[in-house]
């Protein structure tokens, strides 16, 4: 039975889908069929988005969906995610029983066998979510080598933007973001995809079963159409007390104190953009317009600056990369050791594999594995060299960065434009939580994002005109 014509899978929230499932208007089996049809239409064929690395075997995923439909008919509903199809980034382990591999976009790991679901996936499946497909990503979450094309992996090929035909998307979670925007699933585990996202504080999420870059920096969070959807997934993944959901359900900005970080993010921003093709004047104007809207909504927005010089952003980047190399060597070695089967068991063997399969892993347009090679000789975590890097990072990102503005101005949250000034560096290095939301659209139709929660004050996200 087809879905109702009025149901727009490019926009419909988890809560709306749950309501339709509860009323019997749709079934999970029908949802799975609809999302798979969208994938077939535009992933390899059609727009050629290449957002998906692998869909779960159809018979298997339909059997799971039918089981959840049967539970619902029997009055058993596990929660808001019951029967909702999910997209999972392909660096997060899914049990081999589902018929999907876990590759992080690399052909060696594509041939590995994980022992089971990552803990966050186990929690989502226990909550009734359906793993529909594994999504493409920048290989090894963009930690393979410098200047690797955004959205490219040896396994998945080049993911493309759903908003701007032919353009590459940005960030490491490109397949998840583009797949969700294109209606390939209801939620995914992104500023240029017009989505709401939560990056939890480091340590909140269990990281077992996730292909690592840095155990001290890595975290995992949801991408969704609405802030409430993202919070619902956070609640299931984290096993927390529901603070994210409570915040999303009571989104009034009255009395909230926000700091708009200006220096090198709004002012003197030329030359400090973290992403190519950023429409700086358009973004700065959109930031000012959004701050005005927040103030009308009751927020107390003040201008703030971190106590950091322009050149220290590059110092922080180099420092973090130095730490990530050490972390990657130790954490990847531990991950590889835990696999049931794998053609590689060390970073050295991984580098050799890529060299031996250079036609796929190191093609002319993506010939680098510089970070992997450099990690082989990185100092161990338990070394003075590493502790020096830690201290330098903490000084810039925390003591004179985010901790400085939060303590000095007693902020509830800081506001950054995600594509100006390398906000992600300070957030990641400081272990802070962050949220992103659609801010506006460039002249070419590409959306850009803002880190803050303001959905209640702004128009509904724009769906891609290409679909």
C-alpha cells in the first residue's frame, strides 16, 4: 500500500511518523519500501548522490520492520523510535546479522567482521529503530590525509550535494547528511545539509564499536529534520536523563544568555573561513539577522571575544593534529585487535594495504594517506611530547577560548557560524557539546549553519529544489 500523497519524506519528523504509525495510517514496512525506493531513485541512478555505501538486505530489513509492526499491533510500543528507519554512518559497527559491513570507507575494513553492534546502535535497535542503510563518509572520518575530497571514500566513491548539483558536500558525515536531506531515511547518526544536529560533549556517548580517530576527542550524535528529533535520538543513544529532550520541547529563549563570538568569526573574518566557497558577506548578514530574531524571542545576546590571536588558530589546528596522530595509532590498533576477522591488524598493515591497492585507495584525485603514515611514528600518549601538546591545546581552546568566554560572561551558550573561524576546533578540543541548525542559503542554494538552538524562531528548513 503506498504512503499518503501528503506525506513528504523530505521533511516529516519522527514524531509525525510515530503519530501516523500509531494511528495505522502507515506501517513500518511501508516506510521501509518508500525509503528504499528513494535510495534506488537517486543514490546511484538519478542525481547520483552516492550517499549510501550499503543498504541492508531487503528481505532482512522488511522482516525486522514486520516484527515491529506486529509488536505495535499487539500493543507493544518501545518508544518514539519504534519502527523508524535509520541511516547509520559507516564507521559505526552494525551486527553482521544485519547483512551490512562496517568499513569507514576503507576497502580493508570493508572485508573485516565486527563482533556486533556498537553500543549506541544496540540502544537504538532496542528502542525500535530500524537500521536501513550504512552511509558514505570522507574516508576514516577525514583522517586519512590532507586535502582528501570531502565526501569521498574508496568504498563509497564521491558523495554529492543534494542542494547544488555536482557540488561536493562538506564534513566527514556527508553521506548521512545528504541521505537524510534526500529522503533516504527518517534520521541519521551538518551544516550544509539544512539539518539539526547535536555533537554531544566528549565522554557522554559510549564509543565501543566505532572506528576511531581519537578516543579523547571522538563522539557521536544525531542528524535530524528537527531539534526534537535530534533530542529523541540523543535520549535513546545516551541513556541520559532526557535534558536534551526537555530543552528541545521547551525552546523559549526568554532569559537565555548567549554570546555571539565576533573576533575572527564575524569581524575580521576574511581569510579565516574554515571551508571553501563560504559566502562570507551573506553569512555575516544572516548571522546579524538571526541574532536580531533571537533577541525578539527574549534571548539576551551579547558580543564576546575569546582571548586568542588570529595566528593561534593554526597553532591549535597543528596541535590537535599532532594529538590525533598519537591517538589514532593507539586507538585504531585497539579497534583492529577487537575485530573477529580483518586483513589488517595494525596501522602499519593498513598503510601497506592502501599502497598495495593504490588504484582504489590512492587514486589520482585522492592520492594521500599522509595522516596514517605520520601516525606510525607519533609519540605515545604517555610521553612528555604528547603532554606538551595537551597543555597547549587546553590553553588555547579552553583556558583562553571557550572556558574564558563562558566564565567571564556567564553564558548559557556561545553562537558561532560553523563555516567561519574554525569553530569546530575549539568545540572538539574543549570537549564541549554543540548543536547546529540551518541558518540560511547561499546564492547557489547551499545551506549553511549556525551553532545554537533556535528552531522555534525561524522558518521551516528548505527542502532541496533538485528533488
